[in-house]
């Protein structure tokens, strides 16, 4: 996942942002919770529009995750006091390795397989219906069986 660095006047990394188009608040918290040694102190609540929706501790340092203005295209992750820390680099590297499209890829493959199976079933059932029609001395036309006038369906 692409991250956007926030640096101080000395060029030190003091925070970073991630786009929230394909990752929600709960996924951010789950990602942070997956970091060894992390402790979630504040989790997002349902229908809670507060800007700071997550606080966590990593190796003794406290961090926040916020959605500026409560409605932004990016989440901001930084040390609670705006300090430069090595732990922030750990968190940033986890988000850089995150692939938010994995769920979308699985959904896409599932839908593709479903479409293929539906088409195969449709073709097979049409073939079987045509075969039954011809076996009963009917005539197949426009995807329907037409029987001779002297002989009805069996």
C-alpha cells in the first residue's frame, strides 16, 4: 500500500498517511494489532465520527490514528506527541506491505468462476433439451422443441 510521509522541518519522519479508499478503520486497527508487541488502547466505535479513532502503544511509545476532519481520503498515523521514533518506521513498513486488494481479488475470482459455471450449466442444459427433443422425433428451432402434428410430446 502506498504511504505518504509527513516530515518535520529537519526532514525527520513524524507521521505518514494511507489512503482510505480500500481500507476501513477496522482494517487499520487489525493491521496495527498484527504487529508484534502492539497494544490497542482505543478502538473505533460504530457510527463514531471522531477524528482520532485509534490509539495504540508499540514498544512503550504511544501513537494515534486519525481521520482529519472526520471525513478525509487518508488516515494519518503518528506518534501521539508528534515525536520522531523508530517504532513509527515499523508501523509504516507494515502498511507498505499491506495489500488491501487481496479481498477484492478473491471476490473477483469467485464471481468470475460463478459466471463461467452459470454459462456452462446453461449450455449443457440447452444441449440436453435439444438431444431429448431430437430423440423424441421432434424438431429443434429457436431453442424450443417443435413436435410433428401427428405426434405430441412423450
